[in-house]
DNA sequence: CGCTCACTATTCACCGGGTGAATAGTGGTG
DNA sequence: CACCACTATTCACCCGGTGAATAGTGAGCG
C-alpha cells in the first residue's frame, strides 16, 4: 500500500511508445506530479535493471541536436509484466507499516502515559493543518482531476489517522497499564 | 507516514537497558508483532550504523553458556536522539505514496476506462475481505490492546482506501477524458 | 566574437534498508 | 553419540535513492 513501484510505473510510461531516460523522467513529472519525486539517477538505474531482466530493450542510439540518447521500448515480456501488474490486486499489507503507530508504541515503552498522549496530540495538530492545506489544493481553481483525486486520497488517509488518533487517545491509559503490568 | 524507522525503534528498545542483538530482535517481535517483520541481519546492520554514529556503544562481550554476545547500550547522544524523535511530529508526507493511486494512473494512461475501473473494483474486493479479517482479529477473545490498536489503525486506513475507491470509481470516466483529450 | 547560461542527457560514487544463507557454539533427547 | 533446536552473529548480495559530475548544444548578450 505504500512504496510506489517505480519499475512498473516506468513500464507504464513506456507503453505508449519508446522513450529515453530523460523523456521518461519528464513524463513521470507530468503524469504523477503529486507522487514521490523521481530523480534522474533512479530512472537510469531502473532502466538498467529492466533491461537486464528483459522487460525493455534498447531500440536506438541517436543524437539529434544534443547529447547521445538511448531509446528504450517495452519487450513482449515487459508488456506482459505490466499487464500482470495492472490486473493483480495490491494485497493490503499483512502488517502495519506506520511510523505513527511505532512511535506511540515506543513512547509507551520508554516513557509515561503523558508522553505518549502529548505525542498523539501534537500529531493530531499537524494532521489537522495538513488537512486544511489539502482541502485548499483540492478546491483551488487551478486544480485538475489529477490533483483532486490525489488530494482526495491523501485527505482520506489523514482523516483515517485522525480518527485513529482520537480512539487511541481514549485508550492510551489502559494501554499503558497493559504494557507495564 | 509509511516506512517505520528501524533505527529509532531499536533505540527505544534499548532505552530500558542494554541488550544484545538477539534480545533486541525478540523484544521487537514481542512488542511490535503486528509491524513489519524484522530480520536478524537488519538488527546487526542497524546496530553497526548506530554505533558508528555514536548513538549506542558496546558495553560488554560476555559469553554465558552459549556463543559470544556483545551488549549495546544507549549513549547520551542516543538517548537525546530518541527523545527528539519522540517529541518531533511525523510530518504528513508532502506527496502521495500509494501504489494503488499509481496503478490507477498508469491504467488510465495505458488502457481504457474499463481497465481502470476493473482495477478499482478488484481492489475494492480485496480490501473488503481484508477488512473482515481484521475485524475478526480485533474481536477475537485473545486480542490484547496492542492487537486492537494496531487492527484499528489498519482498519481506519482500509476504510479510507475504500471510500477513495468509491469516489474515484465515480470519477474515472471524467478523469480518462482529462488524461486523453 | 567569445562568454555565460540554461537545457538536454547520462553516468558515477555512495549510502541505507532488507533478505537469505552460512557459521558456530551449546544443551537436551532418543 | 548423533541429531536437533536454540542462541548469536556474520556475510554476500540486491534494490532503491541521492547528489554531484560530466558533456554536448543552442540562445542571449555585452
């Protein structure tokens, strides 16, 4: 549910025709501006692994008013892998990968109830602020559907955190008693 | 919001007294059974980095009916870093790190509306199933508060995904039109 | 004319996180 | 005594990610 799979996204961007690294990076920025920023280095490294694994192949090394550039295209295997990725569901993680949760657990372990509680309260404030920010983004006149959908995603999860924070705040005293018997 | 910070968690587990790697791994499993599994190798690697950075120090190399073991303890600097980590709020990510979102974007790019829609529907099913599973975990008689709190966290986020899936399903046609003008 | 600037395009060295297998010593059981 | 399970650590290896370096080209400008 968490880390975006860079290789598959690159395969996706290559599906609409061969491209070289630089183009891919720009396509990524254009299509997924709200996602984790992608460094150039990462593009080439990933392309290298994809080529090694037979997912993409070099289709040309031209130079056209500029530095050399090597164009990559999907292989049949690559297209199949992309297809598989799209049709497979992302299994919801069997474990909970949340710094927030880990931090509260650690706070309960090493400190007292108040410490854990203040940690939760502080977090609630930060989330609330970010929520307001995102609501702004969403309702900005310049917002495209891309932006709105992404903002909605983030908003839904911030909201989930906030609801969890609330119920956990209620439980923190009991929880502390359970951890330190 | 996503990747658990292994180093800080280890510092937290060390706060209640010096321990060696194997003990740390078991403490981790005991205290955070619902979190990302932690491999032994990772414990020692992380301890090595923490030592290099002056966060922990070796306090002994005993052998007590078994193989050698090297005990680590928090340094003052380590305790300070742990304290800082606990009091700092986790900044909600400025970007959206979701495979789910990325996959739908890619599906819209490389395929048609139906493909994107079926991807969303399939995902909805998987989430609903996992939701039922987690509700079971939460209400099991054996559930501790640890389990309940963790389950609630996961449930809140699955619910967030489901709500987002629903509104996105409604928008997918419009969105496709915006992406392919 | 030559200088610098901005853009295109790629490579490199380096780190942290993570996995799986290997190693090695010890105690108990059949 | 052979084997197994447990304790404890190390190793080799990969992926993902960052920041800086390199290198060529065209445009603006004094």
